[in-house]
């Protein structure tokens, strides 16, 4: 049976993963409206992944005898200055999520909840990958410059792993 403290903090993460999904959909929609279909696809597929992260937490809490709560999500920002601005916001958000996951890991050690500690390891690895992939994208954007987004928009999918590309572009 999951302890109340751990249940609560995992439910907090349900909200954060779900909000990540909403945020990336809002960014994808901005990209679509501003002539960047490749970037939009990247963000939509990222939003799908975040939904799966939320579901992982929901299922885990319920599996351990807790009760997952499905929250309301705050409205994400819909306007961005540039593609670079979108991705620096993505990175900021992913760093926030990494801190959030690490805080839960810390609590599982304090509470000696080794099951949840083990469950979280997937997320610990995932955050390293997510931050690294966004940093690579920001480096590329700075390399080509904000006014050369046409080719970048076409190329962005090559920065994804083949498995994700196949999911979105079957
Ligand atoms: Fe996530
Ligand atoms: Fe993420």
C-alpha cells in the first residue's frame, strides 16, 4: 500500500505531466499557425509522450492501492516570439520536471519506499534524454539562426529517434 505522502506527490506529478502535454499541444498549435509543420509534428508527438507519462503515474498510484486524481490543467501560454523562444521554454519546462522527479525520488528514500523508487528510475533516465534532445535542438536553431527556419522545420524530424519517427510518420 502506497503511503499518503507518496501518493500525494505522485498525484502532483500526474498534474505536471498532463500540463506538459497541454503545453506542448499549445506550442504545436502555435507552430502550425505560423508555418512550421515539422516543428508542429515534433511538438504533437512530444505531447503524446507526456500523456503517456501521466498515464504511467495514474496506473502506478492505482496499482499500489492509492487513488489517482485527474486534475484540471492551467491554460498554457499560446503566443511565442519565435521558434527559439518555444524551445527555450520547452527546456525550462523539462528542467522543472527533472527537479520535480528528483524531489519525488528524494522523498521515496526518506520514506523507504523502494517500490516507488524503482518505478521512478525510468523517469530519471527519460529526463536526461529529454533535456539532451531539446538542448541539441536549441544548438541547431542558434547555428542556423532564427531567419533560416525553413530547412530546420524540414530537418527537425531527423533529430528524433527512429522509433518516435515511425510512430508519428508510419
Ligand atoms: Fe514527462
Ligand atoms: Fe518531458
